[in-house]
C-alpha cells in the first residue's frame, strides 16, 4: 500500500461527504448541473427545508457547491457544483461499483453458510 496509515487523509474526505443527504444532493447536481432549492426539495421529498439548507451550507463551506443569488423578486437562488466538487464524480462512481460488488460478495458468503 502506498499510503502510510499514520498520514492517511481518507477520513477528511469521508467526513466532508458523509451523511444521509450530501451524496444524493451531489448526485442530483452532477446530473442536472444547476438546481434551485425548490427543485432539490422535489427530488428529495423526505428532507426538511431546515436539513436541506444545513447540508447545502456545509457543502458550500467545504467548497463543493456554489450558491448563486439573482437579484429578482422573489429572489432566485441556484446551486451547482464547483470544479472541486465535480472531482467527486469518479470517486462516487467507484464507491457505487464497489458497493454493488460488496453486496454480491456478502450475499455469496451468506449462501455458503446455509
């Protein structure tokens, strides 16, 4: 392994994207490029406004998304991924593929027990 366990920074990356809603928000922004708050609420109906707002603020603080406010009445606010946030696409895709393989692995392991 190339990474010295003493200096591994994987936790820093995981801490930034872990949580029930951050990866779904990132995935929708990867898919749609730009979305308004109300659009995110529609595609994530189980999330409260307060929790969506909290997650968006945290993602913005971590420079993964950008919030653009347009001076209109009513105000128009759009969210999109930063270039830094777009770097997560391949990482999330790899984790997704590994997750599928992991579930298959566990299923096979369970089958061999019975």
